[in-house]
C-alpha cells in the first residue's frame, strides 16, 4: 500500500484532486477517482486530475470524473494545472503547452504583484458545432422541447460534447431533472454536458451546468466556452469578450468567428493538501 500526496484545487468552485503522476503512480485512476471524490467518505471533489510528462508538449493532463469516466478536457482543471506547475516550481514558463485528450492547449499564466499566478488564460482550441444523431448531423439554434418547454438549443464541440439550452430563467431552471435526461439523450452517443444559459445582455450570460459524469457543479470551463460560442453564433452576445456567470464565479470568454478559436480567462486556487493511501 503506497502513500500518495495530493493537492485539492478549485476553479470557480469546480474542484478536483490533483496528483503529480511524474512522482506518484496510480494503478487504477478510474477506481480511485470514484473513491476519493466521494464527499462523505473520501476527500470530496468533482474528480481526479493527473499531471504527467508528455512527448509532444510541456506536460500532460488526464481527467477522471467523480463516476470514474475519463473526460477529454476541463477548462477549470487546466487553469489549476497551470498554477500548480508554476507555484510548485515544476516550470518557470508563463506559457505552457498542455497535452490533453482533446489536443494541446496553451496556458498563459498571468502573474500578480506577489509573483504568484492570479489568473490563467487558456487557448481552448476551436469551438465548433458538435456532430450529433439528429437532423443533418448538427444542432445549432434549433428549438426543441427538452423539459423546459420549447427551447433554443445548440450542440457545441469544445473537445468534449455540450448542449447549450437558452432558458428564460437560469436560476430556476430544472437542472437536476432535465440535466441527466439530456446527458443521456440518444442524440449524444458519448453523452453530453448540459448548460442552462440565460442571456442578460450582450456582454453577460448567467449559466448553470449539469456535467457529464459529475452532475451539478459550481462551474464548467468548457461549458462556459460552449455557452459563449453558441450565444455568439446566435448573435445574442459579442464574440470578442463575454462574461459567463456561474454558481462558482465568472469566466471571460472570447471566440474568433474566423479562426473559431476560443480564449478563456479565470482564476484558480489551492484549497488544501494531504496524503492518501492507494
């Protein structure tokens, strides 16, 4: 039985257990993500993130949800990885190439007066229509009856699958009821993350999220990106910068309609550290 040191971090309340996989080997990350993520019997988190070496980038990131399933990308998690690497002295770079299952992401570390990482800007790659089992294979700006009444919906690919639903009142949206139904909808062979988005004005969106494999979370980085992209596609908000307000806080997202690239900026914080036995 080996002892593993972990760090718990959070980005807007989206919390993960972080382990330096270059120092500690975890034989079954799916199993341990389930055990450690339990908020009553474990450490408590939305999942496990392992930081490792990469042959094609500076570092790699693997993400396991609280149910043991592996995610392709997590924006909040990526920001925390950037802060972890810099403040743990594993790199002196303020621009880091991070290898993920959805491709290499570029992290730009924004340092505060104290020399610590205050915010991180992540090049999230391209925000594109998601291929779905529906109609012509895409779903952009289409009105569907999804349990919230007739609702404008867009399916967006941010390296992982998202369904953005534009609702009148995000605060009172039936996230716990509609979220799991749409996560497992036949349109999404790999399931999907579900966003409930209320456009406040051209620069602000209120959003709540049901994450695939984790349920309701305080924030979702790729979900905020998908929401901003879907909103810009519909002409609801400006593509050059929109604040997505989630339960855990706010992310600023911009989308280039020509290149389709998405930039996301937000904070990341340490919560606590400890050891756990494998």
